[in-house]
């Protein structure tokens, strides 16, 4: 008898070989395969006739193969096939199509899916470039028993899982349909194989179908199911499966929060001496938001349970001051504080800021000045030993560093507060490593980020943390004027930079790469996604095909060579430093800063820029966070089309820190993609970090929102954070209700089943989120 936990190799039509291939894609059990849901559907019950279709739309077509031919062009083989319905035809074209030469026979019925384009051909008014296709079973063939899965219904289409069958055929959508259909038929015969994981009372209140019913409806929708609901995963079956996944995620996070509140932490006192210490570092005019957030943090620190709080604030909102005040609460109670930053530049910046902030301050508790220690990976061995010794012996109150702080050799004397800056650059586990240091019995934790996090991501990435937001800029911060231009007007931009320097200001010019000939550069952040690249390649291939047909002899080869000529090289920081130093910005004092410089060299350059010894800093994105130069009033971002929104917003935040009017100039080169246009327009339109973060999340998706895949980001099988925001909010509410006061109508068996499922799923699917 099949169960959801049955290894996939025991399923009919699978076997050992196919199971090994599926395992590489995370499909190991019957449940894994059933949760590999269709990513789209084709209406083969009532397909539109070709005559009713429109150019520029995605379309499903069922028709008869009328003929095919393989064309040999100079650049590539092209496979062309004509598919017809009565007198109406569509021409299909595949680039590099040699593999299709013997695939089709005249008279076969095929299902096509792709974008319809207008055709000037005499054989029909439409064409499809690179359409997806399926050859439909013929009556009387060995596959005829499955014809009802291919035509006369709404047909599910699956993403390719990789691997081949025992006879070498790919595991196509057709193969998956047959395997999944057989699985569902067998499970329906004995429903005990699909245990219900949502209590009946909860399902009935939310009007959600049962689990097996939902799986059947999603894989093989009934006739009449609206295609719009299917394509947007909004059918009752989809909603049920999405809610179940998000409910268990939020249930785990809710349980984690409650367990944290049960742990014993330090109840910090906020007596007269603590308040006296905080006053020493208070800004002259703290914003209401800063005062509110500090109040929330201090209230947490006074409780006997360990604090777990996320502090969000846009660039320049004054998070660091608030964090230092929190550190003083711990220090004045006799504990150490640790601040961990993702880069040496940012750690050093925090160290210098702390030294400056606390330089003249005296601890009311000890009557002595505060001791601050910097620990980074670039210190020599002697320097590291000395820093570790001071931390271990309690000879420093505030330790600031990079990931070097979480190395095994680093022990604290009495760690009471952990501050993690730009948390998303670490990975969740590193936060817990610092929390679990020897001598650190559940310290309070304050996680800071200047990258505004949309609520949907905060509920999943930081669902175990309480959140505070500084949503107000300090007085004196001037709005930044943001403008777009192209590299054709570079001379005007350099003239403007020169005028600003002559007026006593300083400027940044940022590039996406360090050197023009390298491709292994850490600052590289091309925002173009695979779809854009594929689209560009397809267009080039289409142009080439036209060129090779229309141009004869020597001219044809020349045309093809021109089409595939290499793209213009990116402007790079090191090259432009030399070019500007001897050209457009000659006579000004230029500096160069990038990720390949040593930590000492970076610090020297930054200090010179902060002192005003450098007029214009040519840099890569290493200046994205933690650089504070109030006199800098201009930020020029070259190749702005190549940067993500979060990066551009962070870079813009490097200016506007003083009283002078500040400017951000986004310079683009060449053709700009549609997605890049949206990013650049948003930058010009708004300085609201949360609004920009929402667009960034829409464009890049949760997994890549932070530029690199977030360690700890749960991999969802069914849910999509952008699409399913409302369901996520509902799941959070229901999870909290379930933990706090379950519905009396739920039986003990149902409650136990939920907790058992949570334990199994939490460990298997969301292990990285778990502390």
C-alpha cells in the first residue's frame, strides 16, 4: 500500500534509476512528487481556434502537423514546422533545431504553447518562436489509454525534473501526468495513505478542501475551473495547499518565539546611572522615531527573557546611535556588548564611530572611559591574540568585528548584548553562533538592517523577532535630487562634479566592476535575470536568421559577424580612475577604493576621504554601507542599469548626510531592459526605502532579494511570498491562535497530529530557520 512517505522508487513507472535522478531535485518520496505542482495549465477542453487568436499573446494550440523542414544557415540550423487547423496555419521555428529532424510526422496531432507573433509568410498569419510542444497520442496506440490525460480536459504542465526513463526518454510533463494520475488513483482507493494535516474545525471555518481533494483538483482540474484562477494559483485547492505550508512555517516561528520567552535572560536595570550614560551619546535633537524605538528596546532589555528584536531603519535614519545606547544599557549593568558587521570596512567604520561617540564619555558605574576593541580577520596574529585576550579577560566593554567574532578561539567574559548589523549578509546560523558563545547565557540580541524588508519577508526571515522601525530621518538631512542620464552626456556630468568640488563639496563615482577584463569580481551585481538574457539571445538569433536569408555571398558573412560582435566593455573602477585623473577631472584629488585592496589600504583611503584630502572617490559597491562623509554631496552611479534597487538605494544614502543640497546621478550605457527601466524610474520617483524594497522583491523574488541567496530562507514547495501575502498574514494569525488557545472542537488526535507534523516538517524543510 502506498503512503506519502513511500520512497519514490516503489511507484509504478519510476524504479531505481529514475528515483536517483529525481532525488537530485529533492523528490524522494510520494509526497515530494505530489507537491511538484503544475506551473501552468493548457485548456485542451475548449482550445481557441487559430482564427480567434491575436498576435502578441501567449496561446495554446492543438493542430495537425502539415510539414516540416530543417534549414541549414551559416550560423545555425533552423527547424521549421507548419501546424494547421482547417485552412488556418501557424509556422513554428526552433533555433539549433537539428534534434527535431525526425521528431514529427505529417498528420500527427500536436499541442503547442508559446507567444504568437505576426507572420508575413504566405503560409499563415502567425508564427511561434521556440514553442513548447507535445505530440498527442494516436487512437489505437499503446498510449491510447492515457489520451484522456492529454486532450479533452484542462491539462497540467510541469517543470522538468531532470533525468530520463530506463529507455532514455526525458521525464516530460506527459510522463509526470501519468505517474501522478496513477498515484492519486491508488491513494484515493485507501485514503489512509494521505493523512489530513489541518484540523477539520480549521478547514471548515476557512472553507478549505481536504488534502487529497486539493491535490487532485490542482493536478487534474475539473472542467469549468476558471483558467485565471488556475494560472494565479487561486483555486480552492491551491489555497488549501498554500495555507498548509505557510501555517506550519508560522506555527514553528510562533513556537520558537514562545520558547524564547520562556528562557532565562538578563533583566537589565535602567537606573539613574544608566540614564546618565545614555544622555552622553544622545543626539542633540533625537527624532520621535529614535525615542520610540529606544523605548521598545529598553523595555525588552528590562525583562528577564532574552530580547530578540529587529531594528529597521532607512539609510541615515540614526540606527547606530540607538544601537550604541542599547550597548550602554548592557555595559552599565556590568556586561559586555558585541557588534558584528559583515565587512571589514563597515566594522572599522563602526569602531571609529564608537570611539568618536564614546571618546569623551565616562562610565557613571566605573568612573572610567569606555574600552572598545576591534577584531577583524585582517589583523596580524599578534593583534588578534591581544584583542581576544582583552575580550576574554573582560578588559573591553564593547567588541566590534566581522565574522572573526564567532571563531572558536573567541570567548567573552560576560556577554550581555549581541548587535548584528546588516544581518542579511551573514546567514541566520552565524547570528546563533555568536549568541551561543561560552560565557554567553542567552544574551539579548538586536538585529539591525538598513535594507528595508517588506513585511512578507520579515514574517518569514525574521518571524522569530519583534520588529522596530525608525521611519523618520534626523533633522538636517536634506532630500536627495535624483536624475537619470546616459553616458553620451558624461562630459556634462563630470563638469557638474567639478563645480561641486569647486564649491567645497566631495563626490563618489561608483562602478559595477573593478577591472574591465576580470569576471570574478566580488562587487559585480548584474541585475539582469536569466529571462532577460534568454530574450536577448533569442532576438539576436532571430536577427541573424533574417540576415543569413536576406544577404547573399560575402555580405551575408559580414552581416552575421556584425550581429554577433562582442558587446561594448563595461566601464571599470580602475580604468576610469586613470581616465578621469588624467582627463575630465584632471587637477582634482581622486581616490580609488575597491574590494581587492587590503583592509589597511581601504581604511587609509576612507580616512583621507573623510578628512577631505580626496575630492572624488572612485569606488565599487564596497562603499554601499557604513560610509559616513557629511561633506559628500554627489553620487554618480555608472552603468546604473546593472545594479539592483537595494544597492542603488544604499549608494544614494551615502550622500545627503550634511546640510548641503545633494544629488544622485544614474548614468546608463546602451540599451536598457524593461526591468532596469522600472528600477531607474522608481529611484527617480521615490526615496522611500520600503516602496523600493517591494519593487525589488517583485523583480528578483525572495531567494535573491538580498543579492545572494539568504541562508535561512525557507524553500517553499507551493507558496510564493509575493503572490500569497494575504494567505501568509492569515497563516500567522491562525498559527498564533492555535498555539495560544486551540479551537475546543479540535480533537486531541488532531492536535497531536499537527505537532508531530510540525516537528517532522520543521526539521526537514525549514532546518536553517530553526535556532
